C-alpha cells in the first residue's frame, strides 16, 4: 500500500523503488521500508507532521529536534533532509528503533540522527530542544503534556498529531492550561486532513 509521494522538495519513496523512481534535480528522496513500524507518509497524521516540519525548517536553521514515538523514523529522517542538524528519535518499541536504524542506514545519513528505545514517560529531565514532534494519540499526548512541553526550549515548537479532529479542542485546551500553569506563553495553530488534526504550539517563557 506504500506509494511514492512528495511535498516541496522532499520525496518519500518505497525502498524497493530506489532504482526506478526519478528524483528531480535539487530535490531529496527518503527511501523507506516501514517493516512492522508505523510511518510511510501515507497516513494523514504523518503528512500533517511533515508539512509542519517543512514550514518550521524554512523559518530558522539550525535547529535540533526530538521525535517522540518515532515509528519507522520517517519524521526524524525527513527533518535531517530539511537541514535540521541534530535529531533524536525515541520509541518504547525496540522493533521500531531497529526499523528506524535500518532506514537511517539505507539512506546513508551519516551524522546528526540517533535513535533510542526510550518510553515517553522516561523523557523527563532530558535536555530541551527547538522542536518536539509527537505523532501518537490524543490520550497519551494529554497524559504526558507536562513532560512534552518541558522538552521544548524557549521560542521552540511543540508539534502534536495523532489527534482526531473531534478531540482537537480538548487537547488544545489541556496543553494551554498546562503551559499557563508553568507560566509559559504560547501561540497555537492547527491543521486538519480528513478526520485527523495537528496542533502546533510555539512556546516562549
């Protein structure tokens, strides 16, 4: 079911079409074999996250990023192609980390991207980064809102997806309440595709 697709100058291509897919001059291809992990770019939530990363990468570089629940590694590896220099992907499933590392090696991305088996709840105390992206599901995002917002440094971005559109308002209100309790200011924007939504929050102290 995985078909090639593109956005801006990035092309997401099944690994088995590496020799036949034409990549235009000046564009980049990310070759993926999702295996047992989530993340081909065919799902609306993944596409929403990728659109958000493309927009953020055009605002300011260099940036560093953490991909929480990295699945196949598609968001982490795409971030690297977009010029984000330091990327860390984490997932609580060792199989996902193996798939992510396989995709990393298949694309000859030699520096700046690491993957680690690490549950979301264990990220408390991690060094803050410029961009945190978490494409999981609404209840897990809300349960870990405190941890997620603290992973974002001042003037950084929190990108949340895996949210059904009918859940978006509740998720947004919950995160804004958590940020307000921590005396952090925020600017929110949302995007939707089909029945799925993304919440992007710019956070400042």
